[in-house]
């Protein structure tokens, strides 16, 4: 997703695969069982970096008459990314950004 890649680059000077970020957000929402609404979702959280995403999440399930799921429509709007580089091996640290200082990327994109 070019919008994500470009927003991160404008803030940090580091190119990141926007599609991989979108996939990570979808996975984090799925694994956390997120409810609808605006919320912070944690993605990568390890010795290298912590990534958190502020999203507006909605989901509409269509059920058949017996209550079984027929179809599910979900919308994820990414509003902000918070990145905390923790390791000198992080691509952000290598680009000259300080360690252990969180920085935020503001955007408004549907993924």
C-alpha cells in the first residue's frame, strides 16, 4: 500500500513495505478478536521494534436464518502508526533515528 509506505517514509526517511504493514494489521486484529470501534492494535513487539496501530475497525456479519455466518464485511481505517525502535539493528536506527523514542505517523487510509 503506497499510502502507508509514503507516510512512513515522509516521517522517518525509511522505506517500509506498506502491504506487509497492512497484512500485519489484519493479522493483529484477527488474532486479538478486536471489537468494532477506534482502538490501538499491537503488531510487531520484539527486541527490534514495537509497532502499534490506531485503527477504526468495523465488521458486519450476515447470518442465515439458522444463525450461521454467510458473509462478513470488515472495514479497517488506519489512522496512526506508532513505531518504537529498540535495537541498533533496526532499519530506523540505521537511518539515524534515536533508539527508545517513539515516533508517530499520521494518516487516514482504508486497508
